[in-house]
């Protein structure tokens, strides 16, 4: 194969050090890779694409012609994380999710953190993501974010940062699992040489986690996965998780509420449902309480939920904690609730709602990444350094007209991993989304979804913006 | 099992079965049209294809005349024709996709790969270049879909609903095929020499020619063809075999609402099981088959109501 070149800009290369030497944790893999002919690797790549399409691991792109299904490109070269790095990440993730969960509970109960002056009242109560319906509602085991996806990036000389917390309906875990299956199939000899920790037990952990939060004491709680339906971009994942857990995949029309219980319609009559792993946003869950035009939800669900007779995972109202304007308070939440110092750092963030910070952002926009507070999926953001003058000026106008809607962060030189591109193998920027399960204890699987920006120099890894994925190998001790 | 899931499974199987039957019918017609015959007979053959599936109106709205090429196009590629191979395989795959969690990976992949390959074959003009090869491909994809289903699925409700769809559709399709071919024989006064080929073609279309030889060891006569395709329990595509399987599947999924449906299926089964071909022919085969199709249709509706359509609480 072509020898990988170090990244041209000052980004941390996960595989090669500054002198172009292979880092110790990549050596076994790199040795194996150097013995593979370019043809053999190209054949593997073709096989990967074919089999992803055959298995139907596709997603539909928003705004694209209806029914168009696309593959997310899969790159063979894994992101490898050494044992000690993972240990620290793991501890940091668990700490962060524990604090976030306590924050949500607090926000919907006594508001201690507001009264202590750590988080301003307007940040919480004037936020569109605050759900007054949830005030003083008790949820099973006080757990709100049962499934969290925390986006981690590595920048500068190799420091980890949390880029954002995803506490509503984080997706992508099926790719983590399918990517592993694929790389084990296509590069089985490499697994013989590298000690990779497994991730395939994630669905079992998830099912355990969901059963733990059932509202009634029963030996056999009924868990279902609620999907918006087969035209949702993440439908494959919903079906995949339901199948892997051995539970029903339901749509809103399959559920109904009667006498303060939720039932599903089966061929043998109604069956009571205890836990709903919902992949439908808050707004669409119950047309009686939220959006009346939603056909995806279940009329009356909210009242059953508030009465504590069904568990929703994740809970309603978690958006208050993963909102981009709340993000900057997370380190203080960790200090406040856990009396610990945060293990994982935040990216410095300017809030455009503050006049002094707004003027800084406007003056330096060409250097910054500017994001919408409620945006997701890489839409509605500006990457200053890779934008034209006109784009920057136009974005300034948008920020000026609604400053509270935006935050800004320095443009991080995300770390890179060698990646197959048309011209051979070249460094491409990556991020990492590990999944954190929050039940009676907090659990992770060693790994996550590694997304890679396939376009040279691009820092946007979202699949909707032309990103691909890699398998993530966490090494055993 | 979720009612909606059962509904998707039921239709998934019906559609692949229908795609197969469309391919069988077109294949036989194609072979028949190679026989020496006059233009009117040939056109009649192709009109019959449309007649079997009650598609004359849809066809006439799109094409000025019945020509082999246009009928093939309509029955193979036309998305708006619910019996076209394209529409059936697409619907089968869409139904499979909606319940992929209830299918084994192999079953889902078979349906998905069939759909993907179909698109490639259509793009490569396979049905036009080499129709026989294309129909063979459709048949074998259906064989594969059934084999993978039986070979990998747990024998539970999901499988029972799959088989319900398959057998209901098969009973319907065999009855239609028989009806049209016998109807042709009534109106057609052409030389008796063509008789042999007519019945041979009908038998081939249900993979029954070798079976006929094996069972009767004699010349092909219309009443035996009718007997084989209606009353033989060991002929896999016969009406009796399909209804017998259907009745068994219904008993296995039985619920509090389904007693009447089971009774009607059982009655139909008993009539076929103890029926005699002389009696059927005496009363008129066409009338018999029409009544049979009505009853199959009624069973389909009742199955939907008892099991599949989401019930109000």
C-alpha cells in the first residue's frame, strides 16, 4: 500500500507521530496493513460497499428525493484507541452523563443549581427545550438520559474535548456494531494480531438497561422500540436494535392508551407496554399534548407517562441539558453535583447572547465555527476558515438579527486518521461518538462511532454532509 | 405479534408469490406464441394474460392495441400495474423493510437483493433481450425466498402469517390461470392439434407437466388437468393443497375473533377434499372457479379484519 503521509495542517495524527513514525498502539495493525497489496485492500473496500447495500444499511438524506437510500461510506482503516486513553475517556464520559442526569432531575424538581447561582434562571426557564409538563414528574430510578451519545474530538497536541452531548435520541450505534462486523469479516487476520475489545454485547446492555427502568415490578416487563416509520432516515437502526434485543418495533399507530395504560395491538389482542425506547422526538410523541398534527405519536401517552405507568427512554425534556447554550455549564454541573473536577474538557464557547462575546464573535468570525443553539446534523453552521468572505458576511447578518440563537467556538484542528481516498491513503479529520447507557449503573461499551470527513480539509463529519465512518478499536490491556 | 407486522408479513409473501405467478404466466405465453398459429389466436393469448389478472382496463388506458411487446412491458415493468413483476417485487421488499426486525437477516437480504438485482436486470434490458432467462430468474428468486424462509425462520406466528399470504395468493392465482385457459378452450374452435399444446402449456406454467405424466401416465385430457390442479392434495400448486395449508395456518394463529373465518376455510377445504371433478365440470368450470375466487377473496378480507387491521380498543 501507499505509505500514509502525515496530516498537512497542524492536526494530531492518530497513527503517525510528528516525525512520521507509527505510534506504538498502531504498530501491529500498520504492519499487517503494509503486507496487503493495494488490490487486496481495494477488493475489500468493494466487498464492504456491496454488503452494506445488500444488508440494507442505508439512510435517507433530508431534502433528497423521497425514497432515495444512500450508503454511508465505510473506511477500512480503523481508529485505534490505546487502553489507557480509553480508560480516561470512559471515566470522563460516565462522570459527565451522571452529572447531566442529575441536572435534568434537578431542573424538573427543586432547581438547586439555579438557586445556587451556577446556572442562570433564564438559561433554564426561558429555554425552548424546557418542558414545563415535566416539572415535579417522577421518572423511574430518577433516570432521564438512558442513552447518551457524547461527541468527542481530539485537537491540538492530542487533548480530548467534548464537542456536544446528545441526550434526546442519539443515533449511529448500529453503525458502530455493523462496522465491527464488517471489519472482522474483511480483515480477520488483523484481529488475530491486535487485541481489540468487543462491542457486540451493546444490545444486551441496552435491553438490561431498559428493563431496569420499568415502572411496575414485574419479572418480565414489555419493552418496545418506537420508530417514526420506515421512511425515517434512521429506520434501519430502529429495526436493527429491536431485532437485536428481541423486542417489537412499533409505530405510533400500533400503540393506544386505555385506562391509564399503554397497549400495543397484536394479533392476539391488546398487550400492555412498560418501557418505550422511543426514537421519536418529544414534539411528536403525543398529539394531544404536543404537536396536534403529528401522526407519529400516541394520543394520551403523556398522561400515562406523567402518572408513572410507562417509561419513556429517553425521558421527555432532556433537550434542556444538551442544548448548545447549556453546554458551557456542564463543567460547573460536574463540580456542583459531584464535587469533582471534570475529567473531559469543554471546547471554549462564546455565547452570542452576551454583547461583549457577540462583538468578539463578529470580529473573528472568519476564524471560528458558529453554530445554531438548537441546530443538529451539521445544518445551519458556519466553519469560518473554509468559508468565503461573502458567506461569512451573510452569516454575520443572521447572527446579528438573532444573537441568542448562536454560539461560537474556535476552529479545532480535529485529529486525523489515514483514510482511503481516490489518490491513495491520506489523513482525514475524525470525531468519536461513544454511547453511554444510564440505568441503575452507568455503562459503556469500549468504542463508539467514528465519523470521518472524507473531503480533504473538511472538519464536518456528519453523514448528511458527506461524512463516512470507521470502525473504532479500543485495545485491551 | 403486532397486527401491523403480521399484515406486512402476509403481504410480503403474497407479493413475491404474485411476481412468480406473473412470470410463470408470461413465460408460458411466450412459449405458446412460438407455435405456428394465426394472428388472432396469438393476440388472444396476450389478451388472456390481462384478463386473468383483471387488468384490461388499466392496459387499454395506456396502450392502443394488444401486442406481445406492450403486454410484456406492462406486466414486467409498469409501476402502476399492481401485478407487474416490478410492482410486486418492490411491494414485497417494502413490506419486508417495514418488518425487517421480524425476519431473519437471510430472509431480509434475499428480498432486498432481489429488488436490487431486478433494477439491474431492467436497466440491462434483460426482459427484452432474453425474456425466458428473466422469468427463470424471477421464479428462482421466489424459490429462494421460500427456501430461506422455511430454512431460517422460527416456526412461530410470523411464519404462519407468511404462509397464509403465500397460500392464499397461490390458490387465487392457480384458479385464475385455470379459468382463463378453459375459457379459451370453450371459444376457440381451432384444430384439435393445438389442444395438446394448450394443456401442456397450462401444466408447465404451474410446473405440473412432469407431475401429470407421473400421476396419470396417459394422454393429456382437460378433465384430468382440472382434477390435478383443483383436487389433487399432493400437487403443490393445486387449489386443494393451497386451501389445506391455509386452513392449517389459520388454526395455528386462531384468536377470539377468528372462529367464523376458520369455519369458512374449513368448509372450503372439505368441499375440495371430497369433491369430484365430474361434478365440478357438470356444473360448469367457469362458474365453479368464479365462486372459488369469491370465497378466497372473502377469506382474505376476513383474515385482514380478524388479525391484521389495527383494531380499535
